[in-house]
C-alpha cells in the first residue's frame, strides 16, 4: 500500500511541479498572454514563499501550533493544489464553462489525493496537508480572478497537453533536496546548530501552572473575635 501512496505523492514533488509551472509560463508567453503569465509568476512565487517561510519559522525557531500538530505548510500538497488545477483551467479554456469547471475540479481532487498521501506516509499531519490545499487553491482562485477579463489565450492545446504530460511522467519519481535547502536557510537565519524536530517539539508541551494553595487564616489564641455587624 505504501508504494501506491509514494506513487501519488511523487506527483506533488517539486522536481515535477516546479518544471511544470515553468513550462506553463513558457506556453503563456508563446501565446502572448502577458498578463496571465506575469500573474502566474507572481502568485506561484507568493504561494511558494508562504510555504517556505512557514517551514523556516518552525525549523529555526520552533514556531508552530502544537494543538493541531502544525509545523509548516505541506509543500507537496501546495504544489499539486496550485499547478494541476491551473493547467486544467488553461487547457480547457475553449470549452463551455461547465466542462471547464468539471475538469478543474477533477484536477483539484487529484491534488487532494496528494495531500492524503502525505498524511498516509506520515510525512505531514492532517493540518499541514489541509494548509497546503488552502494555500494552493487560494493561488488558483486568485489566478482565475486576476485573468477573468482576459481573452482566452491562444494556446496550442494538444501540443501543450502532450508536452506537459511527457514532462510530468519523465520527472515523476525524481527528487530535489528542497527540505535540506530550507533547513540550511533556517539554521543560518536562526543561528542554531540543529533544527527543531517534530517529536521533541511535541514532547515539550507547556505544563499548566499549578494552583497556589490558599492557607486559611486561623484566629490568634486569646484574641477577641471580630464583632459581628
């Protein structure tokens, strides 16, 4: 079963999705869809920065949310939730709205499967995969909104689809040391020698402050009792 989840999770690897995102930029530029190309560059870059910052903050300073086991946005989930729905959205731009929406929804469902695989492989918690979906789908929504007034780009649909498919399958299973790069950045910025680890971080849950016992005040022997009013 783990091999199945590994196959799914590899579709969200940066080794696959970042080249796909770059190829998408080239196709948009070739179609002279300048506004869409620059919107995609800006939004994809902004989303990637959010993911990287969330990881650096935990690895370097231990900033996270213990109550929901959150140590940073899932990169695999984010990349999948960003790249594949946008590819579907553009490839189906010449189809009627219901078909375009359906195709994009199918791509989004595949992205959710990548998020599920990260949890199944114990690479991320549920909250981290959900965060990856939220950030990724937010980028997709923003891209669709920013380009809503543009004419449908004159993309060569079949060559574009074929090239992206070949690129995806060719790079599937490859890996890049993004986690190591982010860890190195976190250590340089924080000045630490070792990064924070999930298991030790979770083990150091804050202990509630014990209540201070209240000592009753006893009357002094021989003292007259206080008058009752």
